[in-house]
C-alpha cells in the first residue's frame, strides 16, 4: 500500500503546516504519517466492511440482537493482562 499512501502523505505535508502535524494526536509513538495511513485505511475499508458486517445481523429478531449486545458488557469482557501491561507501559512513555 506504500505506493498509494506515499503520494497522498507527500501532498498532506505540503498542505498542512509542520507545526500542526502532531496536534491532533500528540504522541511520540505514532507519527503523523501513521495516523494518516490509519484514518485513510479505516475510512475506505469501513465503507465496505460496514455493509459486510451488517449482513451478520440481518434477519435477527430483537431478542437475538439483545443477546449479542451482552458480549459487550464490561462484566462480560475478558481481562487481557498482557494487553493491559502494554497499554500501561505505553501510557507511561507518552506522558
């Protein structure tokens, strides 16, 4: 995908003043180009994948949909200790 993103990122760097590059997401870990790539990819894929994922819910009644939503309740979430360690470490680095 580099051949797609590089010309776009070059144009963004021409259009946006350098002092604004990390204004939206001030992080030493992710550069402006990384945020740009992520937003472009998520926007483009979201338009397609949103419709694809919606198919999984077609034909479900209210009770079935309610059952599916239960998996998103905090009490039903699995604690991922390794992920928590990574997030805590990253948060400490970016302060």
